[in-house]
């Protein structure tokens, strides 16, 4: 007769290591949540950096400095502006995307860094869908279609007639391959079957100089830069890309008001605060609340309008991200239609 001396382990003893492990995991999560909550409660406790992806002295830099001054006074810590220009905003955006997600390093970004760079640059070092936190959309940037005064057009219908009468003879300008002015003009040309020559400039200012001299016949540009030349009669506005007329040019109709209702004519670039992915929600919300407080100031709003932009006073992390997800497909399509590509 064979017997065994093994003794069955009580069920409670078998479960104990599992229960202990689960308890340890829950405790770790709880401590992590408490630490995160404490960090949010203490935020901000040191200087905040706003990274601007363009050189000092431009409109983006000016916006950042205006907001930094306002937010610093409200938050009780220095809010510093740091310029990291280059590569269509890629250098600065990548720097922010790889920064610690603690809310102390954010960027005042242009929408191209988030919307279109991912479709134009095959080796983009950051992924907007995974590496970015959306904080607050500060302003919309409507663009105006503007012609040299030699162009016999005062509205979109006359502009269309002029384009179709001059295939292959028209030069237009933009401030970069893959910029909205480049892509929307290529869209117009393909819709009308009119080939045009594209002149690329390193910024809006040199583009406007060639527009004034007649080297190019038309371009899309910002109200702040273009408007002074309407008063001299050297340039003429045709339409604005927005769902409403621009405050400083109330007599200039939108594309939609003139019957051009395709989605590309209603798209607008934006300026907004973004940060690295993973910023705790309480800190995101606090940054957004402080930004909203600054944007409610009538003086700030007036400055943005004078810069040529539509100030946004009711944004939030959720609204900012939702708009990105809603529109990114349209921007992808516009990039594909234009053929914009950079190595």
C-alpha cells in the first residue's frame, strides 16, 4: 500500500500572495495619484517656459511676450519666453514634446507644426497624435486673398475670370512649401484647371515686397501685414478665409459670402499653447484657466486684433484637442492635393 506525505495548502494561504500583490499595486497607484494631486496643488512653484518656435521679433514672439507678462503677474512666478526657431517649427516643437510633462515647459505653437508637418516631412521626430498635450487655442489666423492693383478683379467671380483667361502666365507667392497660402492656391488652380507658377519666400515680408512690385500678381497674407497697402491703393483685398468678417476690415467679404464654400476656403491656421503628452489634467486645467483669464483682458484682445488675428476667449484642453481631431483630415487632404513634400 502506497501513501503520500504531501499536505494540501489551505486555500487562504494560496490566495495570500495574490492579495498582497494586488494591495501593493493599489497602494502604488494611490500614492502616485496623491503625488500627482500634490504637484497640481503646488503648481506653479518655479518659472514656466514658453518656447516660441520662431525667431525673436516676429508676431509669434510678440504674442508670447504679451501673454507671458500677463500670466506671470497672475500666477506669481516668472513666465519666460525662449526662442527655438528652425525647420518650420520642428526644432522647438520636438524640444517641447520631449520635455518633462510637468507643465513647466510649454510652447506657443503655430498650427502647421501640429496639422501639416506630419504629412509633409516623412521623418518628423515627434508624433502630434501621441507626443502632444493640447492646452488652449489662443487665436485664429484668417488669411486674405490679395491682388496687385494691375489685376482687374475686385471680387472672387472677377478673380476666377482673370485666372481662367491667363493660364500659365500667372505668378503667385507664399511664405513656404506646405504653408496654407501655397496649398490653398494649388487647390484653386486644380479646381479651375489653371496652371500657375509658385514663388517661395522666406517669410511674408519679402513676399509682400514682390507683390507690391508686381513680380507676383497675387498672394494670401495676414491682415496685419497687408492692410497698410490697401490704403495706398497698391494692393487690393478680394476675400478673407473665415466664417466671419475680420474686425479691422468689416467691408471685406468672406469666401463663403461670395459663394466659394469648399472646406479649404474656411480652414484657418491657429496659434495655441501645447505641451508634452502626459501633463496631469489638473495642471492642464490650471494652465488653461490662467490663459483664459489673460485672454479675457480687453487690452490683450485688442493687441491680438492689431496683430491680425481673432482672439479666442473660451478655449480649453478638450476643445483644443477636439478641433485638431475634427480638422486634421482636411489638412491632410489639402497637403496631398498640393503635392507639398519636404525631405
